[in-house]
C-alpha cells in the first residue's frame, strides 16, 4: 500500500536561505503518515484498546532543496514488520520534476498506555500490515 499526499511550500516553511527548513520536513513526513494511517484504518480502534503508535526512530536523508511554491509529494508505505514494531519508508518528491527531495525511515512501536511499554502488535494488525507489505513487493 502506498499513500501519496501533496503539500504546497508556503513562506512560513522557509529558513533564512529561502528553502524549506529541515525541521519542516518532519512535519511533512508526519502529515504523510497520518494520511497513510487514515487510509489504512489504524487509528481509533487501537486507541480504544489502549494502544498507540509511538515513534522511536527517524532517519532522514536530505537530497535536494524545496523552495517557495513547490508542490511536494510525500510517499508513505510500510517497509518492515517486527513483533512490536513497524518501519515505514517515506519519500518526498518535487511534483514538478519528480526530483527526490528527502527520504526517511521511521520506526514505530506498538505502545501500551496502561503498561507504559512496547507490546506485541495485535495479531489482526500484523496480518493487515503483512498483507500491505506483500502488496508493495
């Protein structure tokens, strides 16, 4: 499963060099993940079980600059499934020329709010994620 959203670069996204500030990419990536999870359907029902996705690691490689008025596409998909974790692969592309602007790997754990620790993913979610991973291959 691949989710794609578009974000238009606004003036408040820019730094003193007049390109997208590195911290804004975290927000763009997060917006992409929220859209992905909305489409995937992994939100409120997990919360009702007292579970949440907690980010434990983000690695971003910046490849090119984003500039004012660019339309950036955030591509999000699952990359790896663990017993308690998932890793997502995200890419940010300039929609005008398909140039790779940034790519990131984001690892989440399934976190129990009651136990205050990472717990195994519910079996139904593991199966659903595995199906999405197989679809992407």
